[in-house]
């Protein structure tokens, strides 16, 4: 893994925490070091597999209702 890849993963991990706390995508993008929300959304989607907005509004893991 290159330094660039490692740094991007670290920034996205920090973004996951902020999004789970309910912060909006634009604020999270800037807080995690991206210069614009669209580049943040692209990097986030590439690593997580969904957009930051969908991640933020998704129910918590394990809250699906199956027993």
C-alpha cells in the first residue's frame, strides 16, 4: 500500500466517524482534508461502496430486524 492509499483510507475512516455522528457531507469533506465535496464523495464511494449521504442515513449495523 502506498502512502497516498494509506492516507486516503485514514481520512475516510475519520469521515465514517463524523458521518455516523450526523454531520453533513460538505462539512465532513472539509474536516477530513478534501478541497471539495465531489472528490470526497468519489474517494469515499470507492472505498466504502456507497455514498456518504447513504451511509449517514443508513440504519445502524445489525438493526435489520432479522432474529
